[in-house]
């Protein structure tokens, strides 16, 4: 299965004061950490942004669909990128989860089977921004949008998904940075 990897970095980051992907963690931006991680999983890597200016040599920058709000806009852009790269599936990764497990892509791919998506879970929470989505999911988007729904979880339910669980103890690999306090917590984790 050919997999493209797309980092979702189009959020406003208002709870942390904006420009979240460019925040430093351990001396490296969250975006650079995500790019390094994604580059280890696929030769086809892109960063999906709404209107932020980001630039990285060797990594495609794609734009979120401007007519769609939220992470779904990034997923639609990611699926389009996957199709352009002749990928069978797209692994979506958020820019603000710096501790993703090394086996994320492999375990999601193993479980995808006859589903439209395989979504990571930990600690009883579904993380639809960390998912492996068949590029054929793009065909379901117009009808899904016409229904008025906009959530990634709702689209996953529409195409059929399997949840793949990781342990959240002692530390959740899907720890998400949204605030300055969470960034400080992540910094402490990096410094250990």
C-alpha cells in the first residue's frame, strides 16, 4: 500500500496565542518535529495549512479547502494530495502532537482492511487527526458536506472506520499541545 503523509497545520492556535506550528519544543519547532516524523514514514510528505506562511525545502505545502471549516478542510486537501501522488491512503498527523508512536503508520495499515479509515485511540479518546484514510474517501466528501456535517469523526463513520488503540499509561503518545501550559508540560517531557 502506498501511503502519503500529511501534517495538518491549518488551525489558528488561538489558545496558545497563534502560530502554534512554529512554537519551539526542545529547540525545534513543532512543525519541524512533525515533518521529521512524517518523512520517516513516507517519501510523499506535505503540510496542509489554511493561510499561514510556512516554507520547508523538499516538503509540499498544500492549502486547506477554503470553503470548509476545521480539520476537515485539511483532510480534504490531504486526500487530494494523496490522489495526486497516486497513493492508496493518506496518513494524517497533527503538527501539535510531538510524541506520536513509531508504529503509528504500520499498526493503522495492518488494521485498515475493508474500512475507509483506521483511527488512533488512547485513554478512551478517538484521535481522528491521527488516521490512515483511503484516498477513495474523497469521493464521499461532497455528499457528507451536503449533509451539513463537518467533523472528521463523522466522515470516518460515513466511510467506515476501525479504531486502533495505544496505551496512554504512563504517558499518552497522543499528547496534544493547545496551551502554553501544555507546551511547558511537553518541554518537561522532552528534557527527561
